[in-house]
C-alpha cells in the first residue's frame, strides 16, 4: 500500500479560522472603542470639575476677603474689595462661550476656562445664581450655584460632560 501524507488545511478549516478571527477582531475593536470613549469622557468631566472647583474656591475667597457684598441680581454680584475698588462677578459672553468673569474698572478676568461654558445661549438663561442673605452680626452670606459643561461639544453621550457646583461663603470683614 502506498500512502501519501497530506499536509496543509482544508478549505473548511480555513473558513472556520477566518470566521473565528473576524469575530474576535470585531469584539476586540468594540472593547477598544468603548475604552477610548470612556477615557475621553473622563478627561472632559475632569476638566469641567477642575474648572468648577477652582471657580468655587476663587469666588469663596473673594467673598470672604471682601468688605461688603451686594447681590445686584440673581445673576450678578458686586464685591467691595479691601483696596476700596468694586469687583463685579457675572456671566460674560466670550465669543460663543458663556464664562464666569470678574470685572474691576476696565479689567475683565475670566474665572472659568475657555474649555467649559455656563451652558445655554445667553447669560440670562444660564444656570448661574447668586443669593445674598444677612446673617447675625450683619454679615452677608452668599450662596453661589452654577452648572458647567464642556464647551462646543457636538452632541453624543460620550462627549457630554456636565457638573453642578454650589457653595456658600460669608463676608468676614465689615467696612470700618
């Protein structure tokens, strides 16, 4: 008997191998894409939170160090500084972005970065809110609340990043 040894794969074995590799490729690419999207969203949310935390701390420090604070409206706050000047805190439009800003005389300094926005199309409808109440001893307590979101996102749940912030601060000093 003459036996020939065959080497190689049959067509069926090759097709099954290609199908298995294709399924594994699709699964691995979906895991990779999902991981990348989650990482991107985490980075956007981190930027929003860091900007908001910095804004909250800056505003609280300004209020605590002020001689007097007045809520001009629920969207605007006036602070009388120790140097005698007045600083106005309000929403400001910077191009297409609504930013929290402080204005003294002719200088406007932004409290929030250009990567985040106060949301909506106008300052009048933004989530920014100031509430002034008198506490015992004629000290003013200011409650600040606002919502920041990533500026210029085109939509999609993976690109969304929004966070709300709220704090209260009491004026330590008083005009003497």
